[in-house]
C-alpha cells in the first residue's frame, strides 16, 4: 500500500512538464506557419505589383499619344501604389532600397521589369535574426514585355 502512495507522489507535476514540452513545439509550429504565410502573401503582392507595372509600361510604350515619357518613373509610381494597396509597408525601406525597388531594362525586344522588395516580417525586426530559419531577405518578381513581330 505504501508503494502506491510513493508512485503517486512521484508523478505529481508530470502533466505540467508534458504541457510545457508540447506547448513549445506547438508555438514553434505556429510561428513557422505564420512566417510561411507572410512570405507567401508578400510574394503574391510583389508579383501582382510587377504585373500592374508592366501593364502600365506596355500601355505607355505602345500608345501613340505618349512620347518621351520616363517609363521607369511611371512604373515606380504604379508599383508603389500597388504594393500599398496590397497592404505592404514601404516606410521601413531605406532610400537606397526604395530606389532599387524597380528595375526596367531598356525598351527593346524583350524588355524586363523587375520588382525587388526587402521583406520585413515584424515591425522593427531585423531579417538577420530569422535568416537561420531560411527566411529570404528580399522577394523578387519579374515580368517581360514582348513586342509583336
């Protein structure tokens, strides 16, 4: 009879330890899902912005009423607007990153528009902390303008 009391006393606190171990694993799993979702959502927004920018440049290139227009500047405005509409913040970007947001090759055949967005998972966070997790530092999307022969 003393053996049962001894075993019961040895098992007190086991549930708390098991909960702590499971809670840590569940928290890490939740954080991984959140990070993956955020990166995927941001990539979709960057791809949409590149599409919006290339449609605008295409309209400017092939419309006879627009001559001597700064295509890069016009694309930059449209892409910034599209990223803001998607809910992506641009205020964390440095002036250098903002200037490198859009790259447009010369309007030859084909011309390529590239959007590069430095990702920030949490406000005020450094992406170098999350780099061991495989989180990219920047996301990129490109679209091609092909002239008809």
